[in-house]
C-alpha cells in the first residue's frame, strides 16, 4: 500500500539529484574555463612570482667613442642577450626563451608590442587601441629582463656594443654577448613624391591619426557651408597598394560606412563616400592565389569600391593624387583624381639601423632590401655568429642547388653510369633533404614527379633532366614574405635555439672553451647543435568587408562572403594573441561592436 508521502519523498530525492547534477556540471564547466584561462595566461600568472628587474646604471668613469656605457645586469655563467625591437620577431623570441638562460635586455623606441594584423580594425573603432597592445615590460618580466626606451643608431661589432638613443639625445653604449636585430622595416617610396600628405599604417599613432582624419572629413562634409565639390573630395579615400594591409583597411572602412556612419550622417553625404585602391600589379592581393584575388575584386566591386590596377602613383598633393596607367599595348596614360585621404601601403625598405649594419658588413651583405642571414638566422659577415636578424629586416639566404649540379649529379648516380635510376634518385632525395633542410619539401616533390622530369620515358634521369629538376627547386626557394607569421616562427625558432645553446655551454665545459677560443669553432658547434630554420606556411588571411579569404598555398584556398567567414577570421587572430589580457579585451571589443556599433567620436 503506497502512501501520499512516498511520491513526495521520491520527488524530493529526484530534485536533490537534479540539483547535484547541475552543481556538478557547473563545477566541471568552471574548472574547464579556469584551466583554459590559466593555460592562455600561464606566462603572465607565473611572472607575478618573479622579482622586479634590476636597475640600470652607467659604468663609472668610462667613456667609449664619446658616450658612456650602460652597466647591464650580468649573472656569472650567463651571456648578455640584447634584443633590438619590440615587434613579432623580438616578442616571439622572448616568449620562447627559457627563463634563466640569459641576462636579457630589450631596446626599443616603443615600450609595447602591437598586434599588427588588427591595426586596420583599430583605424575605424572595431577594436580599441589598447586591445592590440601589450607592454614589453610585462612580456620580459618572466625572464627578469631589462628594458631601455631607445632606438639603436650605431654598432661596434668588434667591441660588441650597440649605441642607443632616445630622440637623438642621451646616447649610451649597450654591451652584448649575443644580439638579436628585429627592428622591422620602413615604407618604400617607389619614386613617388608628396608622401608627407599620406598616412601609413605601421604604428598605433598611425591608426589614431587615420581615425581622426576619417571622422574630421565626414564632419566637415556634413557642414552646410562646405561646397559640393569639396564634399566629394573630402569623402574620396584612396589606398595606394593592393596588398593585405591596404585591402583590409579598405574593407574595414567600407564596414564603418555601411554599418555605422549611415545611421548618423545625411544620406547625400553617405552617397558621396568613395573608396579607391590603386595597385601597380594586374590584381590586388597578388601574393595570394589568383582565385582569392578575383574573389576580392568581385567583393569590392559589389561594395562599389573602385580598384585601379596596372597603375603607379606618381605624386600626391594636398588635395589631389596623380597616377599613370600602363595598358596592354605598352602605352601609358596619366590621371589625376581629387582626394581627401591617402593611405600609403606599398612595400618595405631598409630601416636606418638595418642600412647601417649592412654597410658595415658590405662584403657579405649584398641585398639592398634586407639583412642577409644564413639558415640559422645568423647575420652573414659576423665571424663568430653572435648577431642574429629576423622579421621584416632580414631575409634568409637559401642554397642554390644548380651551382652544385656536377657534385650532386655525381653523388646520385652509380659509378660507371651517366644516368640516375629511380632507386638511386630516391636515395639521393633523402640524402639531399638531410643536407639542405630548407629544400626538403621541394626535393620530395621531385621524387613524386620523377616521371614528369623523365622526358624521354626511359626510367632514368640524364644530366640535362637533372638540371631542370634543380632549376625547379631553386625557383621554389624564394625569399620569405614579410608576414607576421614568418617573424613569429623565426622568433620561436631562435628563442628555442638560444636556450639550447645556453644549456649546452652550461653543461659542457669543453664546448664552451672551444667556442671561446675560436669564432670558427663556435659557429661549427652551434650549427651542429641547432637544426636549420624551416618555415611552415600556415595560410595567409585577408578580411574583405563582411567576407574573408585564406590562402594555404599549393592551390588550397578558402573564401566566403558571410558572417561565418568574418568570425572565423576573427577567431584565428584571437587565438594568436600574446596574452590573456588582450584576448579578453578583444572579445569585449567585438561584443561591444556587435551590440552598440563602432564609436564615431572624434578625439
């Protein structure tokens, strides 16, 4: 016989179990979130336990070439590592470095790292300024490193000292045992005049200036006293250069016009707004797959943005821009358009310190656009290999296999034969890939394409066919692109490599003594200890205004014109942030933009 109390008791027990399950799920969820947050902010959390950095002083009563010498912190048994710059290469090196491997000193005119791929978003308020910045002192606290707010202006390679200066004043020499040069590059002019009337987009101040200029133009165009022609000029925004930075800025500007300004400015002002891209090549985003270039051009045309190709800017005035267009028949026509805003984004050239270093090493440095480094990122021409360069200021020198064709061919075929069999070629590829790691992927491609290069179909490779193979490999070993992911991978490689060297010298007294006795021995020891740098392309992203595209190389590309593509692009950059702080700030910025739109204040 069942009483009324029994169902009520059963119901109570079920309620308790439900509450217990809810509590367990909540605890599991909170534990998972806490674990993720700890993992993403592990370096920052662990850095809180570190002591503050040691103070810097000058070496008493010592002047070298007219300037004092900084007495840097120096722990017995550790080398002094000086890092010039605070960009992708420098920060990636610092984050990959073991905490107690070196006495670290960072020298940079900016005391912060900028997440440069999101700078176009900063110009229109999609993301706020401080959401893409991380203080260098926060990054180096993990290593108890020191920081000097200054720029490198000179170097003494024999005495191993760098002269640093803040705005041309307070110069001092900073001694080093190892030097990492990651000073970036500056914009190239291509012979155009009037660049003082242009904006660039490399620093946070550039982004702030652009944001103010955009809003100032719209506010002036909205005044009733502004003539019609002047309104049209003010609202003509010209982008010089159709690379990722130029295209992403144009896309962000379109989003700003279409999603925010249309709600707050008169319709006639909105209709006058015009975005023009002037590109010297026959397509924009020409470093990406052609299908992405064509997709980008279709998207921009759909948004009524003008793309002018095969054109080179000649001069920029205060209110006009002149450019020349080369036609298929070889003829050239000149054009002039009114403009109220110009962004210059057309390639890179040597920064002053990079140029000075190349001049000091002129016999080994022949490249006019960057510092030449070997496969271990060591600057060519420095005998002991103590100077490294990475990022936009450096280019890796790859071996030219065609120059060693006779040696390689003789090593591949059997004695007494003048051709290489398939089996012999398979062995050759493995040996050559071990000797030339940077060419390994392309050499394995040759193995898979053996029949393509075997033009006569006899199953063997002759010396002429072998020459075509090496030409193919050499053509693929091109200079690495000036991308954040290149500098980041180089920095991670160098940070791990330097840590390994520190461990080797700390644990092997004989190796340390041999390295100190001879620069050649030091280079050999370190080359054997660290594998050559290999770049792995993880894809190039481009935001195209409510659309996005990704090029993964080898004909693999993705693109989409929807919200999913836009937020996929954002999620990739969110995951690449250097700190938990900037991840949280970015998430809040994007949520704020979704709920309330972008800020249209001019400040």
